């Protein structure tokens, strides 16, 4: 039961000598809610895993990649899988990926990739990690709010726009951060301070900026533990300092040690920042998409502090791609936002204001309903379309054309051919002046941007000669003449 308010029946007045202040409702974890939420969190995670996997694999089959990221990460994981350095030639010949972004956590995919050497392995792993985070989100919300509201919060997370955008956009290392953050915050809500810090600690191995997220999570622990465990609060404060120090060390020493230029390539993203007011409309829209699904109630929870570092570097950057709701950048914020909603709803149910208690009780269901409704315009909506399950004839023809390139060849390519070749060829990014003359050039030319293929090849490599060996469905393959 959610608790009851002991009050006089309507229409009666309490005698002055016995009148008392209106009591605050006694609430807490509902007795009907099992400690772990029953099977619901796990069933929800399985359903989400199936949905995310289907979405990303279908896009891959249709050759719908929109960036080079999947190819870059496959090259790095392929290196790990063969006990070699994580070289990503797409970032430049011989480039060690640890000198670009510090994400050694991707080495965990090496055993699976060695068994199944395909980019689909990365996509399935990403889907599994995003779905895994639904378990702690749903469990934590169930403990606080009851089974129905807990599942509603889990659904709101699983169908959130940030997760759907990320699952639909190639592969990124941040997929490891999402469950780590979710498990850490679940432990915070259970007052398991050590577990919360231990779950958050590996974030420094996911990406260089996430050391600051570790600091923010540690500060949340320190704040929540300050009254019940001063020792835990002190330890958490120390971890916050270590998280910031880890970020500084990674940016100033570790990444430059692996970087051929001896620096960090992304300083310019912040150094050229046009100021916090630039793109204000886009930034406000992004904040709205983050907070409005929670009815702004998440603002009442200190857990929301964990979102500050990611929002901070994105909004201070001079790159407008970081400001919007596109791509994968908001995925790490989704468990923070919805666990903050669960925490705030639990806090608000103790409010002396009846309307606010009612609002908090209804909000999880509203958040889930909104997520379901918005899904009709988000990536998962394609799963309801029969056409999505058919590989277009053009994609089949393009795959056959690219299959004619022999294993082990050096190929220069743009977005499109990349993820079809990185598992068996050495693939370079088209037009990089550092590239040696490759054996093949493979291009997605659906838009017709290359009018003279042989002339373009000569422009790229004046000392080599290339012959057009095939063209199909807008794709072009040129072979170097021996």
C-alpha cells in the first residue's frame, strides 16, 4: 500500500482544543513491491534488447550507416581481438585509437569479435548494454514507487529518445557507460555507498570526459551519505577528486602519449567555443527534451547532478552537433534523468501538498505513455513497417560489388563501403593526404558527387593509375593498375 492520510471526514471540523496540524502522509517503498521487482525488469530488458538489436542490424543490412564510427570501432576491436594495438586506419594510417579517445573498455568485446568477426557483433553488444541498464532503472523505481510505476519508469527509459537515437546510430563506446551509471545510481538509491562508487569507477576507462561524471556521481553519494555515514561521505569526496584528476591525466598525458601529434585533437572543439549563449534555442530545446518527459519533477532530485558534466562540455563546445538531440550524445543522460524522476517522485509523495503527491503518483505512467507516443516518430517506429525487414535490391547489388574486393586489400573508402570492409581489409578514409596509394577505392556515389571516377582517383593519387572495375546501385569500385 502507498500509505494513508489520517484526516477528519469531509464536512467535519475538529474542535479547537483537539485540532492538530494536517499530518504528512507516511509513505515508503510499497509493501507489495518485491525487493528486486520480480521478473518484470528482466523481461523488459529482453524485449528492449530484441528491439534495439533488430533496429541496428536492419539498418546495417540496408547499408544505412550514417558515419564512419562503426568502422573505426571495428578496426580497434579487431586489433584487440588479434592481441595487437587498437589501430584505426580510418583516423589516419597507423593511428592508435587511444590517442583519439581513451576508451580501452572496448577491448572487452575482443573475445566475442574473435568468434564472430563482423560489425554486427558490435551492434548486438551495444543493444545488450543499453537494454541491460533497464534492469537497475526498473528495479530501483519499483523499490521506491511500486511495481506498476517502476515498470512505467523502465519503459520510459527504454523508449527514451536518447537511447533510441544511439541504438540507431552505429556503435559508440558510451554504450558501456549507460549501464554503469544506472547500476551506480541504483546503489545510491539503496544507500549502498561502496557499491555506487565501485560501479561508477570504470567510467574512466570508457571515455576521457566520463571521469567528471564519476566525480559527479561521487558527489551525489557524498551528499546522500552525509547524515548516515560520514566516513562514506569522506571517501566519496575523495573519489570525486580522483575522478577529476583522472580526466586531467588522461587529457594531458595519456592521450598525448598515444597521439602522433603529441596532443589532444579535440581541444579545438572547446577552444573555438562561441560562448554559452550561442545556439541557445537548440540547447534549450535539448534541455526541454530531457526534462519535460519527467514533468520537470526530476529537478527535485540530487541525482540529476550526474548529468551536469556531459551537458556542460556539450553546451560549451563550439560544435553545434553536440547541442542537439541527434546522434548518441544524450544516451548517458537517460538513466540519470529517469532515476532522478523515480527519486523525486518518492520524495514528493511525502509532500504536505495533496496536489503535488497526486502529481508524483501519476507522473511515471505519464512518462511511459509519452515515451510510447513519441516512439511513433523515433527510430523504433520502423519496426512496425514491413519494408524495413526487406533488404533493398540496391543494397544487395552494392554488397555483391564490394565482395569482389579481396580479403587483406588496402581500400580507400567513404561512408557506405566502410563497415562492409573493415572486418577483412585495411580501410583508409578517402582523401586523407597521409594515405598511401591503396589497392582499391570504394565509393558511395549515390548522390553523384563524383562525376569522373578515374579523374577523381588521379586527383587523390597522381602517381597511381586506377581502372573502374564495377559500378552498381550508386557504388563505385576502382582497382589500382599494376
